[in-house]
């Protein structure tokens, strides 16, 4: 579990932290993550921006029924889809002075002009790709976070096709929901406690971006909003780096996990920052979570304390790679009980 790869541009995606996916789904999930990275990597290789790369990667995973985002999202206790998603981007404004600064030292927050933008949506149930609606909030409104009928109206205005909420429900999600409602926790939760998706990237221009999208947690009440669309909690991007989180949303929210993790990259390697963030979250809340991180130099970090977490990543030196991450060894040397 060492994330030390270097190189710009760089992109890393995750497919959620939680129980291990059921055996028959594992190779398809792996292919899904690799495809997502390939889509984003193509954009970055051609000199495209980090935002486009993370959105392309997350869109692939939202369309994949095996992930808990977009089509295939987990259902509320009332059997409905309610999705949260957000994007955040830190764009470097290169002036002559900041270019000189950059050659001399590592970029630090506040040390150079940076333009941070973000957009998110909560509780949406009528768009196939909530991440595209999150982009629309960022690009077409003065707001950061939208939900309800106003968000749907925006979707229509920017030309995103609306669907019926039932069209986002897969047989797999419905079966698991039924099992959960019948108290078959083994069927409902195993391998179903994860699947939230996220992507973070740095592009050749030094811009950083993060995107996270989810159907939420199994057994959630209608109206529950998790961390995934909340800037600072489920995602964060600054000029020093970007992060996307997954896992117990309530705990991630309490600790503003991604912002804390990104700011700690100011002093440490992304891998140490990721480990510290997850260990700190476990200490403070006892919850399970995972985080992926990248700094402005394209170095990766990733850690989780759940049973499983898969990531796929790209940089020019190593190409595209997939990893099934081992859980973080906690102070007592054990992974947390399920
Ligand atoms: N963090 C997500 C939420 O709480 C769920 C997950 O990542 O598995 O909505």
C-alpha cells in the first residue's frame, strides 16, 4: 500500500471502500475502473484539463451498474434513488512572478494566484450522470450546491436529459434493497457497502481537480445527505493537491476529511497524508473510510481501513495500473470488524 509514483499529468480513481465485491463481479469492476482511467488519461495525454479528465472518469463509473453511483445506485429505505455528486477544481493562474516562485520552491496555498471553483448536487434522482449536473452548477450558476426541483430545472436548461427515477434502478440494486428490508444483512450489505466513485487529477498545466459521485449508503433514510457532494469532506482540490473520499459519510463530514488530508500534504508525501487521514478518522470515530490523493507533482497517496478498496491510476511513467488495496494496519494490528 505505497503510493509513490511520480509524474505529471496524473489521475487516480476509486470504486469505493467497504466489503469486497462478490466474486462474479470482481473482474467486471476491475475492467470498469481501468476503462474509467483510460478515458481520463486520454484527455490528460492530449493536454486536456484535470477537470475534464475526472469528469470523464466518473461518468464511466456512473454508467457502470456495478458501482454505487448514477445507474446502479443504492436505494433509500423507501426504495428510491437519491444521488449526491460534486466537482472541485483549483486552477493555477500563472503570472510571471508565480512562475518564478514555482521554479524556486514547492507551491503552497496562498503563495500563488489560484482560482478555486466547485459545484455539487444532492438528492438528485432524475439525471443519469449527476457529475455532469454538478459541473453545470459550477459553470452556470453563482452557487456551490443545489438540490430539489431547482437542480432538475438546471439540468433541463443545460441540455442534460432527464430520466424517470426508476430507470436508474438496476435489478441488482432492487434485489439487494429487498434483502436489506427483509433483514438479510449478509446479502444486502456484503459487497454492497461500497461502490461510491471518485477521481482526482493534476494536468500538464498544474491544475488540480476532484470529483466524487454516490448513491449514498445502504439503508439510508430518504433525504439523507452524505459527504460525497460536500466540498472539504467528500472531495477537495487546492493548488497543493486533491482528494476524494469514500466510506462512512457521517464520520467523513464531521472531520472534513479531504480538506484536512490535502492541507497536510503541504508538509508530507500524499501517502503519509492519506494514512494519517484514515488513521485519524478511525481514532476519532471508529468508522470505515478510504481516500485517494494526488499532489501537484503527480504523486499519489491512498489508504483505507475497510475490507476492500480498488483504485486505478495513470501517469506517463507507469501508464495505467489497477490495485486492490490492503486495509491500513491499525494500532492494534487488526482491520476493523465488519
Ligand atoms: N461516502 C458515501 C456516503 O456516505 C458512501 C460511500 O462512500 O460508500 O454517502
